[in-house]
C-alpha cells in the first residue's frame, strides 16, 4: 500500500468511501449531525468523509460508533473493496 502524492493510501480512500456509503444508507444521519454529537467542526469531519484528509483512529472509532459499527468493520469493508478492485483489474488485464 503506497501513499499517493498527498500521503494518503488506497485504504484511507476506502475508509472514507465506506463512511460515506454508510451515512447514505442510514436515514436521519448526516455529517453535520455526527459532527455536532462528537463536538467537532463539520468541516473537519467533512474533509475526512470526502477523502481530503485521513481519519485518525480515534475519530474513526467515534464516527463508526455513531453509525452503530466498529472501526474494524469499516476498515475490513475498505480492505475487501480494495481486494475486489484489484481482482477486477487483474481480470481485465488478462
């Protein structure tokens, strides 16, 4: 897993994508609402959810808990999505 020019990895991007997906799946959940409950700026959380900055483990754990999940579940989902993308890329290249 090599970082991109901003220092983020595919896993960082995958975690952000999983958080975005989970927020979209759940009714009555928003970045603004989560930020308010965690007492952080909406812009701080938004930059992470949108993949502009990586999640710190403690923030990921807090956001996951707000979504009724564990941080490890979010990371596992991101890893699985990356593996599927790698397999698809290999299949296309073959």
